[in-house]
C-alpha cells in the first residue's frame, strides 16, 4: 500500500512541473488508482510467428513503393482498382447523356462504324430516365441513327418498316431520311414493287416525308437495274415534274438503256425537260459519255441528240479552258464530219452550225479543217438549199487549200465527186436555180474583193448537163474565159463532154476530148469513162472498147462500173467477141465482175397477150 501511494505522489508532482496553472488539470476519477505495473513473464518455450505480409497479395506493392508514378492499365476507362463491364458502361452512358450528347456520340460512332454499340445504347437510353426523372424521348434524327445502325448490320426492309412503325409510340413522325433508309434496304434486295408503293406513300404524306432527290434516284436506279424500262421512265418523269434533280448515275443508266432499246427520241425528251429546269440545266455527262451519245446519234441520224451531245462537249471545252492550269480538250474531227453528214441528211441547220463551231473551237485557229470537213459542210448547206452559204463555204475551202498541188486540187474540187451535192442542189429547180447562181457568181467577180472560181462554174456546167440543157452548159463553159477571165480545167471539159454525151452527141463529145488534149491538158480517168459512156449511149461497143484500150495504154485502169456497162451493152447487142474482151480486161486487172442474173431475167422475158 505504501508503494502505491508513493507512485501517485510522484505522478502529481510531474503534472505540477509541466503546467504553470495549477487549476488547469483536475483529476477525472476519484476512485482508487489501479496498479498497472508490468510483471515479468516466464521464459518462453515456443515462439509465435508474425501475421502474413500484407504486400504479398498485391503484385503492384513493390512497384508502387519504389516508383512514385506507377504504371496503371490504360485499357480501362474505369479508375484504378475498379473494373466495369461494357453493359455497365452503356448503362452509365444511358443514364447520364441527354439527347444532344447522345446525338454527338452517335455521330462519332458512325465514323468508326460502331453500329452494334449504337443499337445497344439507344435501346438502353429510351428505357432510362432523364435528370428530371422522366423517360427519355428520342426525336426523329436520333431514331434515324438507330435505323441506320440496323441497316448497316444487315436488317431487311421489313425490319426497318417495323421500326418506322414503332416511331409512333414515341410520338415521332418519320421524315424523308427515315423512308430513304428503308428504300436503301429495298434497293439492296431489289424489292421494286414495295419501293414504288413506299414512294407513293411518301408523296401522299408530303410535308417532312416528301420524296427528295435520293428517294427518286434509289427507285429509278432499282427499276433500271431490273430492266423495268417503262416504270423507270415514269419515275424520271415524276422526278422532273416535282422539281427534283436528276443524278448523273441515273442519267447514265437512262442513256445506256435508251440506246440499247433504240429509244433515242425518249432520251432527247428527257434532256429537253432537264434544260428547262433550274435544278437540271447544269446537267452535263462525262466526256466519254458525251462521245458515246454523239456517236450513237450520228449513226442513227438523230440530229437533236447529236446537237445536245456536242453542246455538252462544248461545256467541257469551256470549263477546261477556264481551269487553272488550263485543260485543252478537242473534239475528234471525224466525229464532226459525221455530225455534218447527219445535219445534211436530216436538214438540221442547228446541228450544222454547232458542228462547225465546235470544230473551230477545237482547232483554236492553229490548223485549218481537213478537206473532208469542208466537203461535209458544203453537202449540208446544199441539202438545206442554202446555196449562198454553200458557195461561201466553197470559197473558204479554196482559200484554205489554194497552195496545194495540182493533183490535189483536181481531186478536191471535182464536180463529179466531192462537189456533186452542190451540183445536185444547183440543178434541183432547173434553169431557175442555175441562172440565179450564175448571176450571183458574176456579181461576186465584180465586187470590191472579187471572187472568181472555176470550181463553182464547173458545178453550173454539170448542173446544166443534169437537166439536159446543152446550150446553157456550153455558154457557161465559154464564159469561164470570156466573162470571168479564167482558164477551164479538166473538170470543165469533162462536164461539157458529159453534157454532149447525154444527148447522144457522141461526135461533139469526142471533139471536146480532142480539144482538151490539143490544149495540153492531160485527161484523167473520168475523161475516158465519160467518152466510153458517150459511145455506149449510141450502142457502139467497138468504139467504147477502143477508148478503153487507149485508156489502158495511158496508164489508167478502167473501173468496175465502166466494164459492167460495156458488158451489159455487149449482151444486149449480142456481141460475144467484145464480151470476151471485156472478160479478159477484168481478169487482167483482177476485177470481179459478178453475175447479172436478175438483169438477164428481165431482158429475156417473153411479153405476149396470152393469159392463162
């Protein structure tokens, strides 16, 4: 007991020394102080082990102990020490994202094509509550993302239609984009009937669900791909009537189908409708497509389609010239020649002017057109009856090739070949037209800048021969030297020979031939052929064969047509010796004469008055 009192006394004295305020510390308890002196234990016989190290279960303990910036698992978006499943992450996003945030999320996921995630998140989101505790309500744009996700994961058109019907449960009205997604599914499955019905439904609904350019393009392309031509044309007609734009893909399919089915007039009407619309007036096929259209048009002699094709090509040329750097495009001259021929055959002055304009634009004044282009242009104007412009083209033609050699000029300006359409146009209305052309040429020869042309006068001489007017032909021949102060060429003499030969004035035709030889003008193959024809008209086969022999001796080869004429006359005159000579000439020059069975049948018919 004495020891316990001594311990209490020492403790109180220690508190007094530490505190200057004696009243700061008071005794809490007044009960008797319990002795807590330790007692020494006996010597232990067994050693109790320590508990296990807490770090033994943590693989990152040592790393964290030595590295103040530990490396965590970057694949997880969940904080360290907590792992979340994809379903849990979607559930969290569905509970936290509002409408706009979800739209932005879907926009990001569309670029990475996370279609399954979009479907799953949308389905969780519409079953979740917003911040106000009310169910989430999607709008039409969000629902369209959901439809697109289903479409991209291989859903059928029926599945998408069921989803569109479910939009009414959320008080959402489908718009054009919603139905277009369904049409895309139908396009993939080639469900043409369902697509047409859906398009009609969209037209009936109107407003926000009215069909747009994509709607008509999907249905029209589907109809073309399934060879439903008439239905596709009706759909194109709807497209244009409703003021929608016709896509280039659909137009290309329309061109190919119309060409394959021979419906070029239908294609022309579609192009004309497009040109009258503001939405489609800028329609311009590719350069290769323009070539294809023009080539088909000239082959079928469709002047309107050829004109539109050249118009498209002119747009491309202008567009290339305005580009930086410039892209210089040119139309093939052979195509232009064909187009000029089409213009002449279809009497289209519009195509004629367009063809020549685009040719000039393509050559860019660096080269003159080829002779074939001039000849085709003369033919076109002659067919149209515009002789004034035809002769002005002849004048341009002569000035462009005035420096050519003699043989080239004779070939280019022959009234029997290249200028034959102009001759036919001059003699179309008889002497009235011939006199009119002659007086115009006479006035031009006396103008300030005179135009004198032997080729033009040769056309008049041959035109007079065509109407059996030898007097006008001879007077025109004489006026070449007297009135126009020019020198007649070989074509002038040939035309006069032809005029005499048609009227069975073989002696005069032979005199003309002798005269041109005496004038130092070398006769050509046409000169000999015309003289042979003059003898055949008089049924003088021997004289015709003698002219052919002279022709061969001069180095010319008689034509197949000339030999057939001689053989035919030999048969009619029953001159078999001359016929054998003709056959030998044909074998010599390797000319296959062929048979004339049908002509012989007509010649051997027995005409009588007895009827069975």
